[in-house]
C-alpha cells in the first residue's frame, strides 16, 4: 500500500478548523486501534479507508493465537504495508510469562513479522525490575516496545501515589510508549470513574508529577474521553484502544471536523451565532 501520497477529498475546498495535525510517519498524535478479529479482506478494506490514521494496531488480548499461521502472517504484512506497527495484546505476553516462555514468545513474534510488543502486568504481578528486563530484551531484538501501567481489575489498582511512581519508572525505561490503562470499556478503571469520566483530581496529580508526556498514550475508547484529551493537549495527543469503526470519527475530532471540537475554535460571537441559528 506504499506509494505516492493520495489527494484527500475536499482538500482544495476547505481547511481543517484545528491546524497542525501531524501526518505519518508520526512521532506524536499516535492512534492505537484495537482489533478483535478482522479477516484479511476486512483488514484490507479498513486500511484503504483509514490506514492514514492508524499508527499502531493491537490484536487484542490473546486473539493472535487463534489465527491460522498463514493468515496471521498475511495480516501482519498488510498492516505494516500501510506504515503502521502491529503487535499482540499484553495479556498474551502475561500468559507467556506465566508459562516461563517469554523468550520463545518474543522470537516467534519476530518470526511472524510483528513490529512491536506490549509488555504488561495488568493481570499478573511480576515486579518492575522483571518487567524492565523484558522491555530491554524486546528492544534488543528490534521491537518497538509498549508498556502499560494499571490493572485490569479496579480492585487490584495501586493507590494513586504508587501508580504515579510506576508511571515515572516506566517513562524512564527503554519503552517507546507508556500506556495508561483504560481497557475497552473506559469505565471504572485507571483514570476513569464508573461513568467513563476522567477522575479530575487523580488526573491533575498525575500531570503535576510526571514528565515525558510525549511518551504517554491514553487508552480512551469513549468519545467524551477523546474529546477531553484533545481539548486539553491539542490534536496530537496519543490515544489508544480506539474501536475499528471509530478511527475516522476520532480523526475528525482531532482536526475540528466534528461539532464537539469545532466549537473550541469559535470566537464567543461565532459560537453565540451558531447557538441562535
């Protein structure tokens, strides 16, 4: 799917209301998409429509173990051909760790063609030093490394101070990206309350005590979360766990082509005029 850049429809007619959106290959404003089992034809169709807006594609949880090998290899190749990285979900890594097979897991992932690996401990307790060693191992093998902070179960989440310390440690590691856990639901987990709203006090405390924000990716599966992060950080904030059918909708939010972020570009007079029409 490589080749000359294609002309976008409407590009000579209207400008994006929010300027400055980065193009691929991006180092910021990354979008990570969660794939729960698209076939090859559907994957190709997805990339034809939305490939320019996918930076990372995650084969959720351990779903990549359920593919026929030849299908998985073709799918990985398809995704990489559009300039996106692809990796198996972090839970799969945790299974490999529980079975003492991490080295074999990484070798086979490389053999299949995966370009990135997630090192997580969302369900298991492995300790930071163990995790850091696996991050270094994966980097030495040539992978881009994504690490995740936070637990899958709310009852297992560390207190805020410990959580912030973990984020800072992982930002200082060799990992390329540090994901803040949000799961697919975006509710009652990590920085989100039971309704999917950002816990303002916790979020403010995290921002005040961390750095290297360009390495953080916020799992934000819900539109209101995506909107809030874009409003706070601009169009080039890293967002993850985006559903396949929401990729273009998120990109429209980033560039002001949805009312939710377009309104932020209006002057008070323009906004009032829109409300009164």
